[in-house]
C-alpha cells in the first residue's frame, strides 16, 4: 500500500498552503545555507513531495552559481515554479521577513543596552566563535572547490590582494582568469559539483522528473525583457523616491546604492561579500565601527534566515548613528534604514530567479559558464580567510597594549573543533560561547 501511495503524486498545494509553509520555514531556517537547504530538501522532496530530487537539485545548481543567498533563491525558485510570480515573491519574501523583524529587535536591544556589562560579556564569548565560523565557511567552500594547484593559487593570490584591492576587482580578475585559463586547462576547472544529478527517488512528486515545464516557466525573450524592465523599473522608482526625499549624498540613498552593488557580488555566499561590506560600511562610509560590525555578525549568527541579513543590522546601526530621521527618531531611523538596506540587497535575488530560471529550466550546465564561477569561488576562499584573520587580530589583541587575549584564542580553537570534528550546529555553538562569556564575567 505504501509503495502504491508513493507512486501517485500528492495533490498540488494551494497558494495558501504554500504561504503557511514558507512562513514556518522563515522562522526555523537556522544553520546557514547548508542547514536551510537540508530543511527544504527534507520537507519538499522527502515528506511533502512537492518537487522531485532531480528537479530540486537542478534548481539548486543554478542558485549555487548566482550572487546572493542560495537558500533564499532556491525557495524563490521553487515557489515560482509552483505558483508563478506571486509564489516566488511569497516564498523568497517570507524566507527573509522573520529574520528582518528579529534582527531589528536585536539591533534595537544592542543600541539600547549594548553597553551593559552582561551583554558585553555575552558578546565577548560569541565573537571568538565568529572567527571560527568564518574559517569554517572557508573550509567548506575550499573543500569543494580547491582540488588542484591552480585553484589554490587563485585563493592565495586573493588572500594577499584583498589588503590592497577592492573586493569587486578581485572578483572580476578571478572571473577573467577562469574564462581564459579554462581554454588551456579545462580539467582544472571541471570541479565536481556537490549537487550533481541525483538518482534518489522518494516517490512521485507534484513537479516530478518528467513533469513538463509549466507554461509560465517557459523561456521566451519577450518575457525576459519584460521582467527585466519591471525589475529595473522597481529599482529606479525606489531610488528616485530616496533621491527626491533625501538627496543623493545622504545616508539612506548611499545605503541603497551601496547594497545594490553588494548584492551583485555575493558569489560564494554571505561570507564572501562581508569584506566588501566591511570596506564600505565601516571604512568608507563609517556607518558603524569595526567593533559594532563584529557584534553584528555575532547577533546575525543567532537568527534564522540567510547570514547576509547581517546587512539589516548594518542598516539599523547606520540609520541610528546617522540620525536619518532626526535625533528625536532614532528607533524609526534604524528601522527605516534596515528596511531600505534589506530591500535593495534582496531585490536582485528575485530578479535573478524570475529572469534566469526559465532559461535554466530549458538548459544544462556548461564549462564556459562554470569555469569563471569556480575561479571566483576559489578567490572567495582566500578573501574569507583574510576576513577571519582581520577579525582575529581585533579579537585576540583587542587594545593598543598588544596584550594577547588567551581565553578568546581558546574559545576560537574550541569552536573550530566543535564545528569540524563534532559537527555542532552554529546556533548551539553561538549560544554555548555566549554562556562561556557570561560565566567568565561573573567568575
């Protein structure tokens, strides 16, 4: 009976049913992209059977090579495939909304109570764990990508170059190198994707291996240009509103422009773009301090949703510190800035799906596309390691006396072992290290 049941596809879920699932996912999507993708796979492929393993991984392969948070884009892709544009907007939007609301609340608490010694003690324990988490991210990307000397060379070159070159220049250089080098050394860039075509079967699915591409997902050039025009129109309208009401040089408008650029550079996940965000938000615009940036990463690790949502913290603190709505409206200033930053960071992610997914539904991977992207991923490993080293310098040697903080180093080493050897979840690690910080304060 069970086998017969699994040979029959479940009924197509309604948009309302999908809405409640995506809302629930937004609140439980802890564990970074790997954990979020695993949750969706278990729910949508194995349990609900809304989409087959092969179609799920085909969509994921596309999202993996896009700039932006791949788990959020995968949710948008599946929502769009099942329920057209509104399905994609609901799936991708609800993946982000709970995290935005939680981070706004945490950011307010940080700005209001961050100077309390107990809060500072908790963050003291968490920040060394963030160093380990960033190194672990580099390890995971590197384990998949760095399988030959040429890709290792790209990673090392990027590690050294980030101290003198902006992040976008490194990304462009890596892509150009990959594009040229694959002609002469194609095997060096033929990295086996961790999400290659699958052979597992969990029963018939609503969108099965042989299910024809829905009519709304068929590729056509007129549809592509229309969606591109709509997306650019939304972006231009939002930018125009900010320019007309705030002016070009004001914090809100510059945040919108800066995070639009950042959204185009997040190849390799959120950790890859953090150096660029740090260069811009901390060093160039000075919306927040290095200390606040590291605290923001610590808070971001405790919330559901994509890690790139740390930009909401950057926006909130920047809006508060720049008093974008006046000194009497600090909380509203932070909320508005966090919302603006989130909107401009995630708008490109939706466009990449609505514009590119129809083409992916009718195409297969090819080396000419994957070689530059693999070169970028290799460069990202070097850049992320550089970011971890930078954070470590500020955390292990926190002041001008050059006194080394031995406990911070021990927490980082413990966190690395917990992540690599014990496979401890990030949220549990962050909570545990926060407790260590508080215990250290009292004892």
